[in-house]
């Protein structure tokens, strides 16, 4: 059924006299996925998929999976749920996505996948059969994950106990459930590309940039979009309306509301503690529990150094 709904880019381009209906659909799909960022640093080149495992390490992979928050989206919230066996409901204004089972079960998980399939999913947002993933899966950030790190993640996921939990179908409202619309969205807005270190900046700041943008996918919530859903690189990490329609804070050094020092930022990102005793909103609490709170001291220090190095972007006047 799904494959019947898939269109390829060539046939789309052939129909380039896109009628009004298509234009409306395009706007709709773009709006739906307006929370999925186009990575700021990308070359526009499709990254080569390497299949040679570069000394993969399960332990490093386990750490990377934390830095990238894989578990939160791929584990049901119910008590005693099996890690990575899927079932987590991810609510968006357009419907509910369910993180799939990514344990190595041959039927319900990714047990029959190769490293190449895994790489293609993370880097290009494509299923082994070539269909496109919804950008609720943040491959727009993961496209920047290095070859070495993809190989380590793969080693880790292959080492997990397989679990048979069947996947739940996404509950998405019409017309957003059509996977082929994602083809159009990717074609317009997704530029796969490797992370590029900035030679002008220290290795620490570059490490922080990698943690923030490739693994941590912080931009998914902290970079606002324009009305057509394109990531606003002029407002990179500068906050604004988030994917859930709530305001997300500015992470650049111009942050007006809270001028936290490094120690306070460190406390917040490692444990959720704030100087005034506030509890962070749930979206961020989860990021802290699953991801930033699991980083090594050095990595968290690098991440903070990177945030400090960003160009200061003052708050924008609120749009209605
Ligand atoms: C913000 C939530 C989120 C995070 C974080 C996330 N995923 Fe996912 N992932 C999803 C969703 C949703 C899908 C399903 C997308 C679809 O069906 O189009 C998915 C799909 C996948 C798939 C494809 C599974 C299949 O059966 O086709 C793989 C593999 C995967 N994710 C691995 C990972 C890894 C590895 C990480 C961490 C590096 C990760 N994910 C982090 C939400 C997430
Ligand atoms: C799923 C959405 C989401 C993601 C992903 C996310 N954040 Fe947040 N973040 C939020 C929200 C919402 C708040 C506001 C929390 C509050 O005010 O209680 C926040 C608050 C913060 C704050 C406090 C800023 C302030 O002035 O109050 C920092 C620092 C922060 N996030 C850093 C990060 C970093 C670093 C990452 C990536 C590792 C990240 N966030 C990923 C949603 C997100």
C-alpha cells in the first residue's frame, strides 16, 4: 500500500506545473514538519555511505546513543517498558508519531538491517526500501554524525537483546500521513551533509558544536522556522516559537531572561537545577534526563563553551 503512495522525484519534477492543490499540500506538509530543522552547517553534498566499520565500539556507541537521546523517543513511557523496543508517543499538532522498535529483532526491529541501512536511515532519512522517514525522526541533525560514530552506534544497537514488541502505526491526520509528501519535503528542505569543524575555533568549541548540532539535535526546538517551515539560520539557536507552539528560550549569549554563568548552565544541563529553584518544562527536562545529564564533564563543558561562542542574537519582537 505504502509503495503505491510513493512518488519519485523525477515524476514529481515532470509534474512541475504543480497545480493549486499540490501547492496547498506542499504548504501543508512543510508546515507540519516545520519543527524539523535543516542543519545549519551542511555542504549540500550527499555524504558517502561507508560500510567499512571503523573499529566500532559498543561502549562508545552506548554513550553516543545517550548524547543523541535515542532512548527517549524509542521507549514507551509505561513502567517497565523495554528500552529501544518502541511505542513512545510523540505528540505533534498534526497527530501522534510512535518511535519504532530499534532492537535487533528480525521481524519487528532492525535485526535484518546492515550498517549501510542504518547509515542511510540516520544520514538520509530513508528506509531500506527507499521510502522516506517523517522528520519527527531528527535525521536533519543526525545527518552530521561522523562515520566513526555511526559505526559505534550500530555496534551498540546490534548488541542489545532483541525484543518482539510490534510497532504502533502513527496516527496522523489527513493528508499528512502520506509518506510521499515527505519526499517533497526532503527535496525542498533537507540537505544531507557531514559536520564540518570550523578551523577558526578551538577543538573544544568544535566538539561542543558537534554535540549540539549533530548528536544533541538542540536546533529541533531552539531554532525557529519561517512560515514555510525552513529553518531560520539568521536566528540559529535564538529561540522563539517551538514545535509544540510554546516559546523556547534563546540559547545565544544575548539571552535576556536568564544571564546564567557557566556553573549555573552546567547545573541546569546536568540536573535541571536552576538558580531560582524552577523546574524545567517537560520537553527540556526529558532532554536533561536522557541526554545532557548523561554527558561527561568535558563534553558538557564543550557544549557550554560552544553556546557561549554563538553570535549574540537579541530577542525578536513577538509575532502573533
Ligand atoms: C525526537 C525523537 C527521536 C529521536 C531523538 C530519535 N528517533 Fe529514531 N525515530 C523516531 C521516529 C518518530 C521514527 C519513525 C519515523 C517514520 O516512521 O517515518 C524513527 C525511526 C528510526 C529508525 C528506523 C526504524 C525502522 O524500523 O524503520 C531508526 C533506525 C532510528 N529511528 C534510530 C535512531 C537512533 C539510532 C537514534 C539516536 C541516534 C534515534 N533514532 C533518535 C524518533 C526519534
Ligand atoms: C524537545 C524540545 C527541546 C530540545 C530538543 C532541547 N530543548 Fe532546551 N529547552 C526546551 C524548552 C521548552 C525549554 C524551556 C524550559 C523552561 O523554561 O522550563 C528549554 C530550555 C533550555 C535552556 C534554559 C535556557 C533559559 O534561558 O531558560 C537551556 C540552556 C537549554 N534548553 C539547552 C538545550 C540544549 C543544549 C539542547 C540540546 C542538547 C536542548 N536544549 C534541546 C526545549 C528543548
